[in-house]
């Protein structure tokens, strides 16, 4: 009888020991999983991704927020993991992520006067001319695109688009396949050429008259951080300098190889540009990669940014056969200027970093 009584507390001790060990291992596992969101949060807050290899994992920042929320849910659901200090730490991590991400999901709701003039723009990286030219021309036709920026389109891609009928829809063209970006337009272009700034390759620029005002266009294609993160950072810095010199009537559209969580992109936006997706509450757009059976589009590298003289009305992504990027289509409206004279004379500063180039 004595042996039986003695065995009862021993068995209870063993159960408590197993529970403590299980809890310790569970908390350790949660901590290991949360190391990723915590590290990315530190990088996001400190800007350590600019010019460093940390730029690559920063594209996963929104996913790290989801991961943190899932871990918090597990800790709340499993009683053995309900440690006050652990829950407080994880909750703080979730709150920090949410605070940084929520603004891009909340539409700004800016008023657009009914008589505002619209500008319909699109951008697509053609993947070295791999995009189906007929599909791209059909996109321009059905979406009634006014301005199209194309990136990574070689000379044979230019010819293919011309044969598919793009020239009939957009007869005004500033083509620089050797520099990886070109501009097509329904309306006449002026002051067209390429930039003379410190980028891996010149960016194609032009101006288009819309509603009696001149809108500066920049077809953007930066270097990619996986290839040379310093080169990519310099490209983004050069674009930021251009944005500071531009007036409110400006549209920078293209493949930035950057997400909204990258420090260089945030600096570019702080120079006076607005991301149309974030402005309209489409904060988790995904434009790359496309065409992979096992990997869906996960991150946004392609953006339409505009100055304060314009406002976004709508934005969306379109999939085209043959390219690994989704096209971005945006409808912008020109906000009324304080005076027509002011709008005509000072809505756009002269482009001081451009050189003329060949046109069609």
C-alpha cells in the first residue's frame, strides 16, 4: 500500500515535468518562428536594407506580419503557451507590423471633381520581349490606355508590337530598347529623351499635354538588388533626385524592382510621389513572379507613382502571356490647378536631366 501511495506523487511530478518541457519547447519553437518577423521589423524600422543584401528578404515583410499573427493565435489557443510576457512580446510585434502595413490598405478618399481630365496609363515589363504582342495591344485597346511604358523590350519586340497594331493605337512613341524602357502614347509627346542621371541605364522620359497641362512621364526600370544591391540603391536615389525636381504633374511608372517596404522606395515616395495602389487601398498587389506553376505572384515590383497634381481613380493588374510580370493599369485624374496660368507655367519644372532621343 505504501508503494502505491508513493507512486502517485511521482507520476504527478512526471506529468508536470513533461508539461513544463512541452511548454518550453513550444515557446522556443514560437520564438524561432518569430525571429523572422522580428528581424524584418528591425530592418524596416532602421532602413538597413538600403545598399545591403537585406533588401532581398524585405519583400517578405507583409508575409512576416501574417506569420506573427498566426503565432499569436496559436499561443492564445494553446493554454500551455499562454505566458503573459510571451503574449505581450508577440502582441507588440503584431501591433508594430499592423501599424506599418494598415495605411496602405486604407483608401485616402481624395475628392475627384466630376470635370477632372483623366489620364489612363499602363506599364509592363515584357520579359525581354516575351510578352504576347497581340495580348498587349488588346490590353491597350480594351483599357483605352493613353500612355504605355514598357520595360525590357528589345528591338525585335518593338517590331512585333508594331506588326500587332500598337502603332495605329499609339502613334507617338519614344523608343529606347537599348536602354530597357520606352514610352507609347495616343497623344503627342514633347521634351522626349532619356535621363542623364546615375542609373544603370538611362530612363526614358517625355511630356504629354493633358487638359491644357503638361504631364511629365518617366518610364522606370531600375537594376535589381539580387544582381547588385548598391547599383539598385543608386538607381532609386537618382529617381528620388528626379522626383524632387519634378512638379506636381508627373507620373513615374515601371518596374522598380522594389516594394513599398524598401527604404529607397519610401524615400522616393517622400520626395513628393504617391503610390497609386496604396492611395486606393490596394496595399497587397502582387505583380511578380508570373507564369510559374508552383509559385504564384507574391510581391509588387511594378508601380505607378504620381505627383500631387494628380489623383488615382482606379488601379489593377493584368496578366499577359509570355512575361513574368503582371501589367499595371491605372486611371489618374488631374486635379484642378489654382489658376490655368499657374498650371500651364509651373505645374511642371523643365526636365534638366534629359537628352533628346529617337522617336517614331
